[in-house]
């Protein structure tokens, strides 16, 4: 995973981003349970699943019951994804904010 890709993902959320930088969570079988429990509190955001070489395999968003952890658990039920996904970078977002286009309309900007 390059710093440029992480920077673009982090800035994509703009003012909705929570935290300073995308955090990496191990999806290795030995660490997976601990990582997913840590992500249970991330209700909204973007996540990037990478392989052991840091190559991006999946870019997704979470904004539903269970948040990022639920989305990653769903991915890991697929044997190929569970085998390939070694880590996930997660950028949390404010789960209670309006989408940016709604914010622009309510302030008179389009």
C-alpha cells in the first residue's frame, strides 16, 4: 500500500473523516478476531483490504449496522478473500453526519 493511496483515501472523506491517518488492522488468522473486535466501534468509513505484499484487493465503505467490522466479517466468509486479505486499512467517518451533497444544499451551495 503506497502512502499516496492512503492519503487519497483519507482525504476523500474530507470533513467527515475521524482520526489522523488510516490505521492498519491485521486480518491474519491469528490476529483477525482481535482486529475485528477493535473495529466494532467504527460505524462508518472506508476500508482497503490488502494482501501480504500490500497490494490492494478491495476498497469498500461501511455505513450500516455493525460498520467496518461487519463488512470485513462478511468478506472473510468467502474462502478466497479470507485466504488473500492479510490486512485492512480503515479510515473512520462520522456516522451521524449528513452526506456532503446534503450539507451543500442546506447551506445554499450546489
